[in-house]
C-alpha cells in the first residue's frame, strides 16, 4: 500500500470540453481589494503592490487593486493611493479600483486610476445598514460618480451585492436584482457584477436570476457573477452560469477575504479552484496555475494562516 | 454597519427548481465506513453505532456501516461485527457493508449483513498497489464473493475507484472504467458507484464518462457517483451529473474521511453541502439539515477536529 501521489499540477486531468460552453472566460481577480479588505491582518503597502505584480505574472489580466473608501471604514486599505501608484501602469492589464463616492473618485483619479467600480446592493436592508440610506439614495449617490468617471473616459463596473440572499431580509427576488442592475446600466455603468454575498444560492437560483436579468434586457456579455463559497456552492454555481453563457467570473487568489458585513461569510471563490475547473473544461483563462498557487502560498504566509483554497492545499 | 446574519438553516434559500433535473436523489451515506476508515482517531464502537442511529434520525436511508476488511489493513474498523450487531435492523433502512474477499463476506453474513459492497478500481496500478494483483485477478477474486452474496439474496454494489485519475497513472480512459463496470455487472453486482478517488475530475470529465458508460450499455439508474473535494470540484461534478440523469450520489456526513492511499486526498464530498445544493434545486432527499449538521458537529468532537464541511461551518 505505497503511495506516490502526484502533488503538483502534474495531477491536472486532461482536457474534456463540454458542449455549449464558452471557449474563453475572463477572470476578474478581486484578491487585492475584496480579499485583503476582509482579512484581519493589515498587509504592508509594498506586499500589496508585489501581490498585484505576481498576479499579473501568473497570467491574470484584470485585477481590482484597492478601494478608495474612507480609512475609517476599512483601515486595511488605507494606502490605496500608494498601492495604485506603486503598481503603476502595466501594458494590457486592467487595474480597476473601487470608489464609494465622489470624494473616492477624486482620490482614485489623482492616483492614476483608469477604471473604477461602484458597489450597490439588491436590498434595502444592506443599503441602509451599510451606506445609511435607502436604495434610491444609494443610486442617487452613485449617479454623479459614474457620470464624472465616464466623462473622464473610464469604464465603470457596477456591483450588485446580495443578489441571492441577504442576512437581514433572507430571500431576494430576482426582479429586484434586475431593477438595480438596470439602474446602474442606465446611469452609465459599462459592466455589472452580480454577487451572492452570503453564499446561499444554488445553481437553480443562478439560472433563474440569469433568466430574469436577460428578460429585463440586460446583456449577459456585460454581466459577471461573483460567488462566495460559504456553503460550498460557488463552483457548482459557476458551472450552471457557464451553461447559460456567462463568460466573466470574480474570484480571489487563494480564496482570501469574504464579506466583512456578514458574520458567517467565508472567503470568495478561490481563483485556483475556478481555474482548475475551467481548465478541465478546456476553457482558456491564460492563468499559470503553479505560479498562481505559489503566489497564494506567499500571501498566506503574510496573512499568517493557510489558504482556504482546496487546489492550493492539494498542490502544496 | 451592524450584522445580524442568520446562522441556522433560516439562511436556506427558497427553492428554485431547474429544468431537466431529477425530482428525487438517493444519498448513499459513506461516513461511518469510508469516512471513519480514513481518520487518524479510532472511534469507540458505541460511538460508531450511535453515529449510524443519528444519521438515520436525520433522514438518511442508505448508510454504509463498516468494512469487514482485515483489522491489519484498517485498524479503525476492527470492530465491524460489533458495530453492525449494535446497530441491528432498522425498518426501511439499507445498511450495506464493504467486504474485501470471501473471508470478509463470511464475517459480514455472520454479523447479519443484508447488503454488501465490493471495491474494484479502474486502473492496474491501484489494483497492484493495494490488492497485490492485476485487474483480472481482482475481478476473479470478487467473482465468488458476488456469486455467494447474490445466492444469499443480498444486493451487491460494485465500487470502481480511480475513474478520473490515478496517483500512479494520471489520466484514466473512460473506456477502462466502462470495462470494469461491465465486468462487475456481468458478475452479478446490482448497482455501481464510480469514484473520483483523487478528486481531479471536472464536469466535462463527468459528462464524458457518463456518455461512455451509457454507450457501453450500463444503465445510469444503477450507477451512483462518488466525488472527493480535494480540488473543490465535487459539487460542480454532481451538478453536471444531475443534468445527465444520475440520481444517486455518495457523500460523507461532515465531509469526514478521504482516500487513505492518496496522500493529497482530502475528504469526501460533505453530505450537508450536497443536501444544500439539492434542496435549492427542489430535489427531495428526505434529510433534515439541522439534525445532520448537529450529528457532524458531535462526530467532529469525537474526532478532535472541526468538520471540513462548508455548510456545517456556516451553520455553526
């Protein structure tokens, strides 16, 4: 009963394409922003910039670098200006940043941001609890931000969080998600990311939401999905969404981060776990899995805890 | 920024059935056998019997109770006779046991077993490394076991392990799996379980294998699938298999256990994570998720480590 298990990407299975799947998927890497903002450890500025550079070297082409939120809200990202300027411009790489309001947009532009994201939600409770205003108020707050960014020629991503469930309201109606998504596009957002912030959704909910969203005239080619692995459903949800034609997914290198406002939320879907599945399906991502897992192990060292990614663990 | 996250099954999303899915799925619970045989801690006999009783109370109706393997091979299960007799007969509940050979079958029958399982593999390497003979030799060894069990009126499940990859050979051809599966059915096995023992497979591989297996005349209604979460792919694989019409899946309460012969293998798919997805899809399993998660927390206490199940963690 000897064992000589392969423990590197030699274990990668051959490719078995599946009918009706896209040939290519864009991974929107959220580790440096959504990941690090939810970690207890405040990572030094130089490490954050190095993290982004390593992600680029591993083949990621869209990386949300930081958030120009008030340091009083999220002290982990109090060095947004320094991180973005340290990373600088990288040919062919998109480096969006999150901005919460006009003040944030000004700071982002001053630091050289060329692409931004705003963060709305599908529920009144989340808006009230986290932004202190109702949903109409949240959209009204974003309107001048989006307008100014678009005037400056910047693409704007509109996040819609709590699309499948909410810690205060429970179930969320798909038509509410479609309504907020429609509002963001009408305001000028160039793309969307619909998030299962608390991670309760399953593949049936994903397909139902995508049906509703498409029925509301929202183009799926401008719509990414953002899953959390709190209940282990993230990859099954990605699989369902792929069959419906979605071609962009958010994930976090090593699975770091989560939702700081939802107590039970564990990390985002790990980029490595996503890449493993996509590779098996013959879907091109451009990511070097060994390099990415090495980066996540390096970051886990800085965070002082092991990566929650199954693939990072299995390859170690 | 207050938080009042629900932390019980109140967080369960409403049901969103998906077209083309089965209405009902049988969960073949492997925790007491496949789970406990791979844990470092040897659980007392009374706790094992109580584990089975609690699983029944939580609504599971098919539970593999133990293995009549030599105690020299798997000391964790050296009390197979005592566990099976302590559990006794339970109305309407199937309680299969694993038997490795004729000696094991005799012991199982003496302890009152009414259903058995045999464990083959799709690769020569696994057969040679773990059973010390080639594949033809393994099948020849099982032939009298299956014949005697069938003569005694017992249903016999034939496991095929290493269906998607093998730690020694790497990729496994689907036709090899189909050939071993065919051999087991021809020998008299009444059902099959095809396993991704090292957990490398993705949904494309699952659909490819099911195509090949069906093409070889093997009825999918007699074929269960057994996934490991080593690379995080288990639930996505279940989702793909559901779309192909598979209606039986193996899983382990709390995700305990793994493959003792594959160093990097982490636990089986957790029953709770499977039930969460199936429930969201409106697929009936009969399992009470709160009772099951409570059982897994109780067993985690006996094993001295937290459950690796995402759902058990999220509900805690």
